[in-house]
C-alpha cells in the first residue's frame, strides 16, 4: 500500500502531465483528484465532472452552488486548517493576482496548475487551507 507521500507525488505527477483543459484537468480538478486520492470516500471528481468548460463557466458553476469563492466550495467538503499548518497533500486556495487557484501543499511550497504549466508559490499566496486524510 502506498504511503501519503507516494500518493501525493504520483497524483501530482499524473495531473501535471495532462494538458490544461477547463473542467477536466485544471487547478480545480487537480485539487479534486488529490482530495479523492487521499480520501476515497469524497468523490469530488465525479460530483463536479462536467460542471464547466471555460473560466467563465467555472465562475457560473460556483455561483450556481451559492459560493462566492473556491474557499466556500471546498469548506463544504473538507476540514479547514491554517495555511501554515498544511501538510504535504493538503489543499490550499492561492490568491494569484485577482484570481483564486487551487493548489497542493508540498512541504514548504504550494503547487498549482495553470495554462502555462506548473506554478509554485510560498505561504504568502495562501488564503485558505484544507486538511486531507
């Protein structure tokens, strides 16, 4: 059986290898797949699959669920924790300019997926964190 570090590393590698596609393999689904990998009872990928295909569609999907931010959406499913207390594999919401991105805690850095590929941030970009497993 794989340990937490192996699950996180394998999931992150697989997600980063996929082309960036809104609603399939973007930062939101990176977070959903990581959450599902660490807690197989969540079913977040299945729950949100097919919800949107564009950035504007993603924003509409949030509003349809009565959420103003990704923080509110993930708070429905996961236990919040302080960003400084996030462990490897925990989800974070990063504030990057005007946009929120879902990221993964990787010890001292936070990784997200963008249209340009992988992007790494430090704790100062984290506006929320959620405990997994």
